[in-house]
């Protein structure tokens, strides 16, 4: 199957700082990337969808100024959590899909802890 | 929009037994149904998927069945092993939902040795 990587795998930061998470598709061109958030023992919550070269589409209730998403190339998308607060602590997972394809492949996730 | 219900939320089986996880969906326009396995602290991994023009698909110990009329699909794992222990998510993709995946709530499978 296709490979999606995420970096970093975990990050601890102080409240008020910004954190950037990178998502890369390693062996295919990801025309669409998705960012999810997952709380313990819960399902995946879609935050936003981004198509290469276009602005991200955010789900209802997700602050676009808080969670900045950039999908500048067919293999890279970034999620920046701006002015992070403890309630932003969570497991963030990206997913990627190739052009005209149905299958979404997930990255390994990034665990964010805001102190 | 699409709604996907998954049952049971937890499932405990003895090693070697079979496990069945069921999902129902609401949107008849859904045409693609993947299953993901998520181990603790990791991202979901695609284990099998099925398209609406197929009723059943099998890959070694894993099989998925789809009943379009009843709008439900199931994951079957035979000869379970301790390494099958994980959280399993079903999903449905609908053209009416912008071709987005809608996930079920997940099933925590525990295989006891």
C-alpha cells in the first residue's frame, strides 16, 4: 500500500507557542489531504480537507485561524496549531488520497501535548 | 449527510475464534467501504475495502460482506490471533458527501490467548 509519513511523531510545547506538523505522501501524489483529530477511545474527527494548490476546507466548528493548513505540493501538507493551549492536546492524524482514487492512506499520527 | 453506525463497540474473543464487526450506513449513494485497523498510538491502516458493485471480498483471514439493499456491511476475521487485537473502524464514502469518508465509532477487539 501507499505510504504516508508524519513528523514529528510527538511534540510537547508550552502554552501560547505554535506547532507545525508535516504530512508527506512518500510514493504517490496526494491531490487531496485530510487532517483528523482523535481523542482517547474515540473515532476520527475530520478537521479539514485540502486539495493541492487550493485553500483548505474546514469542517464546522474548526477554527481556520487556529489550525492553519497548507498543501503546497502534491506530496506535502502542513498543519500549524497556532497559539496552542492545553485543550489542543490531542492525536492529530493526516490522510492522503491520489487523484481519481478512492483509497485514503493514513499517516502514523502526531501526539501533541500542550503544557 | 451520511451516518455510519458500528457494532459492537467492544468485542472479546478467544484466540482461534472468529470475530464479526457490523456497520450500517444511511446514504444509498455510498459506493466505497474501507475497513481500518488502528493499533495503540498509531495511525489507522487500511486492511480491506469493498466497492458497491461487489458483495463479498476476502483476503486470507479477513473478509468483508456488503448488503446494499439493507445498507450494511460486515468485517469477518477468522482464526483470530492476539496480534489482531486493535481498534477497527469501518467507513463509507458517498458522492453526496463530497466523496468524503464517514467513519463508524470503532470496535475495540481483544483476542485472548
